[in-house]
C-alpha cells in the first residue's frame, strides 16, 4: 500500500481548529507556540477563541491553517507515524507550504512568516471589489478554460483551481468572472456561483504578490524534502530546493492543478490519501478524482488515536 499525505488550503479554517490536538500532544502545542513566536503575536488565541471573520482574513488564515496541519503531523509523529511513511506530500495552494514544512524542507517559523507575507501580498495585489472568483460545477476543465477565455473579453479571467472532474474555479477581474458565470450556465454547468473571497487568487492579477514572494523566498533556507513534493504547478513530483522555490513563486499566479496531481499520484501507485489538518475538502475531491483509492482525515486527537485501534 502506497500512501500520500495531503494538506488543505484556504476555506478549511474554523475557530477552535487544532486546539484539542494542542491539549493532547505537547509537540502539537509547540507548533502553535513556534508560529506565535515567528509572527510576534498570539495567532493561536485568534484560532482558538477569536472571530471567524478575522481568522478568515487571508493573512491570518494562511499561517493558521499551516499551523493546524503541522500540529496534526506532530501528533501523528508522536504515535509513530513518520512523514517518510508517505511516498509523496502535496498541498492545495497554501497547503504546499504545510507539505514542505511537514517534509522538513521549510522550518515552521519560516513557513509562518512566508504565509503571512503571501497572504498580505495576495490581498494587496488587487483593490477590494475589483477582482472575483467563481466555482463552475459540472464542466470539465477544457470547457471551463473556454468559458474563462470567452468571459475575459479583454480583461483577466482564467482557470485558477482545477479541483476535481466537475469543479473548476475561475479567477480575475470581477466583471469578467461575472460574464464567465453566465456563459458557464449557458454551456450547461450544474451550478456557477461567485465565491466569498477577498481577492482573485491564482491568476495574472496576482503578479505583484508573486514578485513579493520571489523576494521573500530568496531570503529563506529551503532543503530537499524528506519525500518528494507533488507541486501544484507541475502536477508531478519535485525535490530540488531551487526548483521548489521557483514553483512557489509561479504558483501565486498559476493554476492549482489538483485534479492532475491526485491522478498522477494514483498512477504512481498511491492507494491511500491522508488529509492532515483542518476540514475534509481534499478528501471529497480525491474521491471524485481517483476512484478506488481511500482517504483518511487527521484533524483531531480521536483521528490520530484511531490508528492504534
């Protein structure tokens, strides 16, 4: 049996996430302390007892979700599971940073600081109200790309997330995305709806954020991960630090090729996907992408304890 560890992206955040892990496992609590120290603020207090609207702000959600994923990873390690028990690690968008931290490529403090910079830069790249994202359900990727191109009409509108065989997210100028929603409905989409996001992620409008990340990543030590990373941009495994660094920059404006990434891992023999951190969104996608594989979720102490049963 071959296994992959996968790490969630934005949208999985919830007040209280990771708190039970921190109470049950000292090594999990230490992750939150490291993140608080790296950011110079009590992000853990916001995660566990704060306001969901504040936690959902991109600059908070990104390091918070990474912290929760790494706390879950530390809990698994406390029960005898090593990252090298996986053939690959992968993460959805910001989850790629969680995957790299779990695999020892990035220090947790560096990952937290990078994600704070990433979140702020992505938010600041486009004035509020000028960008949008929309989920197109029931269209394949090629059709969704055609819809985005037609909706662009001189503006930016492109496929941002290829999530699973029937879910593609498009991103760009608000008017262009709104046009794409109407075109998608006319093309037979089951649903096409604007998403409650604060910026148009993973499209060309994020170029200022990509430049900010290029500068930030140049200052950070990256090591080869203990197991290969299946990168969002390539949808195949990479291990070379300089390549990973370049792909993390490219990822800001490029598409998250999640469907292809999962397909590629399944083609390499992965039969079991462990989603490590908050929520279960990736598991739902994986079930629609790679039928015949299994998924498990590890976001709470009882999930980890179930391994011993």
